[in-house]
């Protein structure tokens, strides 16, 4: 179940296709597009990363089009719906796919399910997805984007418990979501801690607030996966530095969290050189 790393490319007849996930890889993709064009291919470029600056490729490639590149980024990945009604300001999905769901009932069940917001989908469509996995005997090993805490209920948990063989992923992006995240964590309280993987966005609020969110995830029996906030259309993989943060502090808190150092050392005693 390995991913492409953000860029995948392939050739069909005389056309070279390049799909890019992250905007900070656009310069690398631009060089690949030039190479293919000089080699005599027609070039088409698409993907979420391109949404940031589609004009970037105007002189070297055709832009976008209806091409399903997900399976080329990972042959074990699939998606049963697009869009998300939440509209987080730091997320490209509502801008790219819309705030209303587009259902894809002809999807092929595969071990990694990449829907943006499963718990907010209509209940009958959630049941349809689950029944299709059961019908084809495919193990669901990774619900990649996880569930939205505000719509994650006991009913949703019981429904997906039937086929989920991977982690229960939720997001704790802002302090105002604390009550919703806590309620969701109570629903999955009997799951082992390693299966409760909570995405925690940092850098979007002052340091103490972000650290407090991480500590509460641990207190509630989960394991935090920390992600510094990066500008949506950034051409460099550099986090936003606001409030009382520094780049080093963002890096340190991410490593302390994502390498499970919190199990043995509080952040106040973390030594990056140890």
C-alpha cells in the first residue's frame, strides 16, 4: 500500500499524463512536462496540487480533464464520493470538488478508501459502500481521510465497525472542536490506543492551545498525528509561522508527537539532539 509520493506519470499512446497532489511539487512537475514535450508527447497535467496555479503550465501542457489518477498514485486506493460540506478554510477539497457530495456508486472497492468525509454522507449511501465491500470480499485496511467528529455518532461507528480493519481517524484542527472530538473519542473509547489516530493541526493557533489539543488527544486515549499548517497554494513545503511559533518549534512539536516521544518524555523536556 505504498503511495507515489505526490507525483505520478504515465503514457497512453502519444499523450503523457502527470498528476500532482501537492502544490510545492509544481516546479518538479513543470520540468517533467517540458521533458515530455521535448520528447514529442502531448502533455496533460492535473491533480489537487495543480488547483493552486493552473496557469503555471499554460505554455507546456493541457490542463485538467476527467482522468481518474488516484489508482495510479496507489493501486490499493479508491474513492466512493467527492466533495465535503464542512468548508474548512485551510482545505482545498471544497474549492476543488464542491461543498455538496458527488456520489460515485460505480467505485471499485480497494483496501484504502479516500473519501473526504464518510460520516457526513447519507446513511443509505454509507450502507451501500459497506455492502459493496462485503459483497466483493475486500478488506478495508485504511479509511485514509477519516471521519468528521461533528457527524461521527454511535450509529456511524457501529456501521463502519463491521468492515474497518484499520485505524479510526479523526481530526482536531481547532480549539472550538474540543467537545465534538471528545464525544467522538468516547464513542471509540474501547478501541486500542494505536487504532485511534487523531490528526492535530498546529500553527493555526497559539502554541499553548495547540499543545493542549495534543495532550488532550493523549489523555482521551488516542495517538496524535501532528501536521503543521502549510499555505494552501504554497510552491514550497514551508509551514505558516504565526502567533508565538517558530519553524523550529513547529518541527520539534511534530517530531515529539509523531515519533511517540510523548510516551516517555514531556515536551518541556524534549531534546531534539538526543
